[in-house]
C-alpha cells in the first residue's frame, strides 16, 4: 500500500509534469497569437522580471522555509509567513525602482516598447515575489496537495483565457501579459483565503528570522544572484546582442522543455525536505526513484522532441528549438540532481557551500555566455547554460560525498 508521503510525492510529481505540459501548451497558443517579434518581447519581459525577482529575494524565503520546516509551533509559523508576505510587497517596490534605474542607463536593455509594458502592468508583477512565498512555505509545511494545485491551476486557467481571447486579441501582447499574471494572482488569492498567517510588528519570530537570514539566508542569496540570476541573464543577453527578441522566444521554449528535466529530481527533494533536517544522508530509495524517472523522461524527450516541435509549431523558424533541447537536456537532468542535493544542504543549514557553488557556477556560465552568445545567439546561450549546469552538479556531488558519504563523523 502506498504511504501518505509517497502518495504526496506521486501527486506533486504528476502535477508538476502536467503543469509543465499545460505551460508548454500555453506557450504554443501564445506563440500562435503573437508575431514572432511580439512573442520574443513577451518572453523577454518574463525573463527580465525573473531576474529582478532573484535580486529581491535577499535569502529570507530560504531562511523562513527552514525555520518553518524545523518548527511545530503554529503561532511561530503563522508569524514567519506574515513577515514573508511583507517582503513580497517590499520586493515589488524594489523591482519597480530597479526598473526605473535600468531605464536611466539607456534603451539597450529596456527598449521604449518593453519599458512601456513594464510601467503599465507593474502591479500584476507582484505574482513573482508571491511565487517565492508559496514555493518556500508549501515545501516547508509539506502541503503537497496545495503545492500540486499551485502547479496546475495557473497554466490551465491561462490556456482557457488564451482560447477565449485568441479570436479577439490576436497580436495583442497586453492581453497575454494581463491574463498570464492574473491567472497566478487569482490562484494565490484562493490560497491566501485558506492560509494561516499573522501580521505582526516586531516579535521574537522576526528576530529569529533576521538572525537565521544573517547566518544562513544571505549565504544562499549571494550565491543565487550568481547561480539563478545568471541563468535569467542569458535570455537578456540574447536580446541585447540581437536587433530583436525573436531568438529570445526560441530559447525560452527550449529552456522551458529542458526545465522539465530539471524539476523532476527537485520534486523528490521538495517532498522530503522536512525529513532532510534530521537525516544523516540522502535516502537511497528516494535517490533511486529520482534517477529512474529522470532517465526515462530524458530519453523520451531527446528522441521525440523534433516530432513535437514540427507538430505544434508549423513555422520552420522554430525547428532550431529541437537542437537547443538536445544540447541542454542531459545537463538539465544533472542540474536537477544538483538541486536535489541543494535541498538536503539547505535543510542542514550549509549556506556557505550553497553560496560558493552558485558563485562558481555563475562565473563559469557568465564567461561562457559572453563568449558564445555574441557568436551563436540562442545556441550559444544553451551551450553556456549546459556548461553551468554541469559545473553546478559536480560541485554539489563532490561536496556531498566528501562530507556525508565518506565522512567518519
């Protein structure tokens, strides 16, 4: 009989796969509704906002997640979650200020058209900081059913909106922006209705959160700026070195598909995050399940990707997406297992190695990007991404085996 935790893992696993499938379908509809230039602009906006979102994290969400996972005190948990919501609102304000600052530097990064969309629709972009909140609290409290719904509802709602509006709003990027972020925000409101949160001023929980962030969260944050941040920067660089954002759209589709491979091992880490706090080593059975499932999906994707691209994208300009996926597929799986080990180390409070690994990865990836993207555009970006993912996995693998598998302590 399947245990409750294993059932939750299976549910989250299935929901993530299905959610990514629906997201891909939404991308297909999106690409058909918009011109290839407008589709690239939409993906550029998303990548830019994801980059800003990684900047405003400040490590508090990782710190709060660890404190919540290690506690059974409901009052403490509710107050920590309240402080994280404060951070979401503050984060949106910082994102807006940073956007104004980037704009003052010139139009190469933010063109008049892109800046116009960002300025008008900025309140909708609160969805990005709130994603940080739910990603951290759902795994910490092991709310796998809610986490599964979080993965499924927004992309399904977005597809419905696109199907309804494709006849009337074809070619209108504003419709895509509004519907995409509204689907997330409305879903989040539904979760907040049933969420238990306390909004307080200064409490012992705030002091503990600040201390945890100083000792642990900031280490993860500094690393994430190099690791996660440079990943989003690759998309920005494609647009920067091209006359338009057409290649941004192609790269974004390929990146979404290889991300499917990255997420699978991470799901197992998320589902077992609370157990990692006390575990001495990574559970062998969990690791084996992650390896088998990721391997199956890897081979399926590599051998069928060209078929799916031809089936869903009639435009021949998207054929390069298949090549991009093949370049990044294997290292995407390795990156996922790096994230799997990362979850274990976060649960153990090993912030320094997480920071160092992310910085090294980011530097390697950024050097590769500046060399390859000006010459090979989207292909260069995917190669740079693959190099970074491979380095990311190797660093965590070596550290884990040295300190947990071969350690005598």
